[in-house]
């Protein structure tokens, strides 16, 4: 959705190393935002995005207007029913319907052989992979590791919306997940460990800290609110690598 950062550029680099042609789509998708979410102030800087992508060796950028993706009278939607429940699906009703629909449209327009997504959006990657399988799309999905800042906060376009105090508080999210990962390795409860560590930072309001199991992978996932900004992160627990 734009506001390009090093996490996005890591996906570009992976594609550049494996593919003859690299295409990046940028579309801030209104269908995946709820009525009270941050669509209006979601970070946008198309000029900067295009410069960074050109420097990274991208061949083509597809940057459609909203009317091209959702023309007048649009009424067809894609729902991945089971994987869209729980976690983000519980707190953002309709979110994954918007994600699946726009991704299918982008895939049909661009016709990629491979698509590259980040592990930070773990549930999203599962939804897209299920859609690819269920609808017999001739696309290979690649999932790249989460890229983190020096203080371990996962890179996200929404980080730009954080105040300095909120950015400092956001460090507690990855630390809580790492505490849960350590507890898991010790045979202890990873959810309890992560929740306990997160409770030490009163400036963050958790939406959830939960375990999810997808395709044999166990993921410890969390979502928190720092002020008006909502952040998600996760770690894949040992023994469940993709």
C-alpha cells in the first residue's frame, strides 16, 4: 500500500534475484479499512515510493486509481472463510474480504508467476495462499522474513504515524513476542509469557496475543494500539518453519 520502507525493498530484492521482470503494485485499498480505521491518514508519498523502487531495480510500478479497481457498480467479493476468522478477522471485520478481493484483482491484472509477501502479515499470507490454492491460480507465493529496525520493532508504513513516545513504547511488542518464543523453547506457556511482558508497558493497549497454527506452523501473533496507531507483529515458533 505504498509508504515504501526496507521491508518492502527486501521483497523487491528477493524478486529481483529470482525473476526476469519485477512489478510492484501500490494501491491503498479502501475495502480493507473499517469505518473507524486510518484510511484518511494512512501514509502516502508516491514520488518518494517511485524513486526508491526505481533505485531498487523495479521494472514496472502499477499504481491504479480507485475507480480502476472498484468501478461503478462493483459488487463481487472474495472471502476465505475459515482463515479470515480470529486474530485480525475478529478485530477488523471484513478486512480479509477486502484483502483477498484486491489481491485477486491485482493478480489478474498483472499476471505474476510469483508473488512476494512479508511474514509480518502472517494471517494475510495464509489467506492469500489459501485463495491461490482454492481458485487454482498459477502463482507461486513467497514469504520473506520480517524486517526489523535496530530496536527490533517490525518495519511498517504505520510506524510513521507514531509519536516519539509511542515509538518508544512500541519496542515492547517485539520484546513480548521474543519472551514468548523463549518460554516456548523452555516448554512454558508462550502466550502467558508474552502477555506478562506486554503488560509492563502501559502505553500499549493489546487487542490480542494468541497462538495460531497454519499449515504445520505455530505462530505467536499480537496486535496492540499505541495511541491511535495499530501495530501487528508475530514470531514463528521453533519447529514450525515454513
